[in-house]
C-alpha cells in the first residue's frame, strides 16, 4: 500500500504547479517519439522499445503473471488488476479525460511514466527550457540528485511479487537515454 501512496503523491505533484491546479494530459509514447527517435536526440524511442519497460503491460498477460495473480488471490487477471497496473502502465487509475486519444495503455511503462504527462511540455518551444518544461508538467527527476532512483523504487521494491535485488546503477545502464 505504501507503494501506491507514493505513486499517487507523485501523480498529484505532477498535476499541481506552484499552487495552481493545472491538468496535464498523457499524450503517449508515439507523440514523444516524434522528436525523441532521431540520432540527434539519442534515439530514446529505440532504447525504450528495446527495454523491459516497453513490455511491462504485455508481461501481465503471461502465464507466469497469471500464476502469480492466482497465488495472491487477485480477483482479476493481472492485466486488469489494480494491484498490478500501477507499476506496469502510465497513469493507471486516472480518469479517461486525462489521456489523449493517441495514448495506449498497452505501451506499458513509457516516457510519461517517469517524465510526467506531456500535453503541456511536449512543444519544442517549451522543451528548450528545463524550467519551463517543469512548469508545464515535466516531472523533475534526475540521476545525479537521487530522485530517479527514488522514483524507480516505487515499483522496483520488496512489495513486488517478482522482486529481485534492485541495483539502480546497473539497471540505469540498461535504460539510460541521454541526449548526445
């Protein structure tokens, strides 16, 4: 339950900027990929597609996931279970109005899972400034200050039924996606 509370707080933070309530919508990885697929941008889309994050939702449809759900006594299949979805898809549990029509839950743990709903920071004009991007919904997480690791362990922790020791530095090497 602690994990769900932390995730909820992160989402609430992403929707509240300096005391003003601004609703940011999830636009989906396809929207992000428009700019973040080129070599100049570090081929971030390709890195994501090759990661387990891109397959996070699909893993919930596996026989292994169904066995785990049965052992845990879940009432729904894993890809429909509130106990599983918060860590396997972006924005789980939010109202449908929070999602652009191009957003696909099936894309799993995608850009906006970590970076926040992109409707207001997706433009090139806003993205040129980290400060403006944050004001417009970008979640301010960094590896250097430890906030990225803190965010990762909201899902990669002992409460997960498939938990394996999480070594942030090693795992980061598999998913890092800097702009060159």
